[in-house]
C-alpha cells in the first residue's frame, strides 16, 4: 500500500475509533493521532476533474435522469375513472354464462361483418351464408351461441338493423368497432380497475397474489407485468439507488460538498437559522473535519433544484418506505431482502454508473466516453469557480476549508492553457505601463514622447511578432528546445508565462486587426479565414489585456495604429506591392 493510500485508509478509520472512544468502558487516553501521515495529500495523484464542456454534459445527464425519477416518484396520480362505469367502448361483449368476452356476441361487430364481409346482402338461407368467410360463425352466434335479446334468428337480425334498399351503412370500409377481445388489453380499463378496485396504490408481488390475482395474471398476459404497469401509472413500491442517484449528484453540484458529506446526511439535516428565521441551513458533518454546512436562503426553495429543496424531495420520496426511527436520508428497499436499508458506498457508485451508462458523457478532446465519478465533481466546481473569481479566500469558504493550503490542493491543473494565460496576464511585472510608478512605466505614459519601444533587451525584454518575451531561449511550450530561440506561433504566446505586454504590443494588436479587416473587406480572405485569424485574439485581448489599461491610453494607441501602422500590417503598402 502506498503512503498516500495508507493515509486515506487511516483517515477513513479514524472517525470509527473516535466513536468507539466515546464508550464509557474505553480508555479516554487511547486516541489515534490526527496527523499520522504528514504531507500525504500533496503526494496524491492530481485529480483535474472535468473541463467546461464535459461538466455541461454531466449536468445535462443529471437533469435528464432527475426528470425521469421525478415523473415516476414525485408526480402523484390524478384519478380519471374513479367512481365511473368501466370504459368498455371497443371491447367485445361479455358472455355472462362463461365469464368470457366474445367477439361474435357483440352486436356492433355483427353489423360490421354484414356490411364489409356480406356486402349488405340479405342472405336468409344457411347454405348461402356459409359461402361467406366465417359465415357459419355469424349464423350460429345469432341462432344458438349468443342470441340477442331483441332477435333470435338471422331474419330477426336483418329486421332489427332495418336492412334493405334504404339501409344506411355504419361501418362500411371502416375498421372493426371491436378493438379489444378483452378489456385487460385496453389501457383505460386497466387504469379504471387500478383506481376503483386497488385504491390507486402500489403492491408487492405477495399482496397482488393474495388480493388481486386477476390483475396480476392479466398484467403478465397482456402487458409486461404488474410492476411495469404500476411504474407507468407513476407509482412504485421499490426505490433503488438509480432512482435517487440524480438527486445525490445534483446536491453535490449545488452545494460543492464532497460525496462523503452528502452521503452522511440525515432527514433532520435541514434546520432553521437561529438568527434569521427566513433562512435555513443544512446541518451536515463534513467527513473527517466535522464542520457545519453553509446557510441557504429559504426563498430559494421555490426552485426545486436548490439544495434544501432537493433534500426535502428525497425525504418525501423515501417517506413511503421509511421505517420508524430510521434517520438516514438515502435509503432503498430494492435489495435482495426487499426491506429498507441505508445506502452503502457501493449503492451510490452503482446508481451513478447507471445514470451515465444511459446518458453518456464524451471527452471534449478525444470524443471517447468519459467515466464519471461523483468525487471529481467537487474539484471541477472548485476549478471553475477559481477561474471565474480568482479569489482563493472565496473558494476556501465555498469548500469549507480551515486552511488555504487545503484549498490550493484543488488548483493543481497548472498545465491548463487558460490558467497559464491568466498567470501571465495578471502578473504586474509582465504588463509594462500599468503600475505608473517605475521609471519604465512613466516613460510609456509621458505625452509627446515615443510610446513605442522596439527592444529593451537590457532589461530582459525581447521583441516578438505580436508581443514581447522575457526569455525566448527558455520556452515552456511543448516542442521548443531549451537554449534555442522560441519559434512558437503567436497563439501559443497568449498562454505562455514568458509573455510580456507593452504598449507597443497593443499597437501591434490593432494593426493586426485592421489589416485583416482590410483583407476581408477586399475579398482577399473569406469570413471563415477571418474568424480563424482574428476572433480568438480579439476575445483574449478585450477580456484580459485591454481592460488593464486606461481607456484614453488604449484610444491613443488605436488611433496611432490607424494613422501609422507598422509595415508588415500596413494595408497601403500591401496594396502597393501587389
């Protein structure tokens, strides 16, 4: 076992020993040390989580699964046929002697047969009727097997329906009016029976066998089984880890809590804030640290995907199977023993796996299927929030850490291009002309003085195509050799920590943009080529560089770029040399 793995196992066991230590017969002096494996966290493998596109896919999959579970577990059935006569339209007539539904006993079917098979011919002799396909069944259904109360003979049938020259057909060239040979094949009748005979409730296999054998048999013969029918009716007796997994994942996403903390929640975790009664907080015990959860505003409960609402929904769902005294939030009765039990770690993992088997997530780089783990959501949230705010103290509060060093462990994606670009751009020393204090910055901002410095190699700044570089012989860009001058493209420079931005580079940027605007206007390049060359750079400069300079200063540089562009991007020189 590796050092970091042993530390993780030890941290998992320590709370168990602490709990045992509370027993009166245990020596209070026996206590496992808190830091038995120092620095073990820093030795763990870096877990980068998921990038923005993958995380959006994860959220979409969770929401889809949540909607499926909500439809089955949360939407109550609204009675449609309670207290009404059974809906038997289109069902064959019941033979009261045999208790079976018979097609030929149905008067409307006989009319349909007379019009479509007998072509409205009035045949009174048996020898003529049996010439028509199934004519003998028609004859004997009337005269012997299923006599009608209004007629007992074929002639009486013709007289009853008023067959003759003035007869008006009802079903000629139409489908048969009898669509179901048994009412159990008609969904409306199944719903009627469930509402009126079964009380709109879900039942176990034993309960169905003892009390509703007819329903159980019919569902097995004509549908896919009683359980699938009850699930279709939005009622379910069994609650599995798959059913509750989307609530579990969405709670992690909404709170930023680690999975172990969410797994250990109980049904009493939502408590009113003692200071402000309009607020609630989630009273959770953070795994290994025993910290309270953060306060959550009451009004956000109106949105059923906020943390408090998610917990309340899970409590309501599990209340139907929860035995008295069971406090764990996450319980299931879809197990071998069919009794309610708290989730184990394997339950959570199995539920998450099934969600993403049904709604897969694909890598934004390779396109291959990504194996999603709940434990990777927290570092993903931490990374995205840091990029959004660049506030380590805010991130520390969000994650519930006591030490900033613990928070920094979540920010180890140092090779991320955006992170590297942020490091370069937000270093004051790299943005010459911003501080307004050092002598070099003053030289840039003095009016009527040259604001363009071609080279400043004496101070370690080297001129590049679109920007300056502080160490071109020591490039961190892959493929560049140490000791040799960097030959990377300008797009790579925007993500390099050697990047240096000077006022000259801002003028270069505007010259570059103006030149490509000219090429597009004259039809030298297509819009697609223009976007490829310009759009990424414009976004990067507008969002991260130009905002750092005073507006008047940027305007001056933009005007100078238009008035006297550098030769390589001078539209006039380009046209003259064509």
